[in-house]
């Protein structure tokens, strides 16, 4: 029979051994949990049901999951846009249809608050985040609608075109009407500025029928002939 003192010494060693074992296991598990490799994932999946098996970001969200979510949202947004476009039979300006916003706009930093943005399509490029005033911007693509082109060709030019007031007649992004017009018919648009009455005299204008379109006879931009005749 062992002395009582030996038994007491052995009993005192057991808690110390258990504590040391717990510390070693804790350190091992901590290292495994923090590991980004396969070892860490194996420990997690062994201990916990449903633990992710793919690499995760620092926030604990799978990078692949984030990419898939963004793609899903983009697809949903595009589907909604396509649906609205089809329903309204919208005509789209090509840069807008191609999502080339930066072709016309100086895009703000991603961190800038949306409520600070103002896309007012006036001639003031500073308040509308346009790269340049509209009267200059439009003719960078539509050179044949510029006052300079009309002058070079010796053509008469419609006053709004000469002044670069493109948005008086056209929408910059999309429209329910042909040629991105602001009204359903060219006649309705023309009569917004021009008096429908025709001056009396020898050269009276032929009487207009209800469905006559002004652009059947007149060019809305410029012409080689007087009165912008086609």
C-alpha cells in the first residue's frame, strides 16, 4: 500500500495535467479556426453542421457568394429595365442603351452621396455633371447637326439647332416617341413654338390637314433651301 502522501501528490497532478491538455487543445483549435486553408475548414465542418467549406472573407461572407449576389441583382435590374422598355416601346439613345454613362457624364466618386447629385439637363454642365454643356456635347457625335457644319455647307439652319438647344425637341436618354422626341408627333412639337396660323398674302401656306406632319416639307435641323424645305 502506497503512502497517503503519494496518493495526494498524484491527485494534485491530475487537475494540472487536465488544464495543460485543455490549453493545448484550445490553441490547436484556435489555429485551425483562423486558418484559411483546407485544414481550418475541415475542423469547422467536423465540429459544426453546415459550416462553409469555401474560402471566406474577413467578414465571414464567401467571396463567391458576394459575386453571385451582385450578378443576380444586376440580372434582376436588367430584367426590370427590359420589361419597362418593352411595355412602353421606348426608344433609347444609343449611349444610354449601352450603359455608357461616362460618355456624357463625369461620374462622381463611389463614396459620394446620391442626394448630392443633380442631373438637370440644362446648358449648365457644372450643375448637371455633364462633361461639357449640352450644346457642345451633342455635336461631338452629331457633327452634321452643328452650326459650323451648316455654315461650311452654306445651309440654312433652324434656330434651336444653331443655339444648341437639342433638348428642346429631344430626350437625352429615352422616349416613348420616335427620334427621342418630347412629343408624339413632330407637328405637335413644332406648334409649341410656331404659330399655327399662316400669314395672308399671295404665298399663303397650303391649308394644313389634321394629320399633316411639318417634317414632310420642312427639315427640322437644316436645309440648302429657304424655309428649311426638304
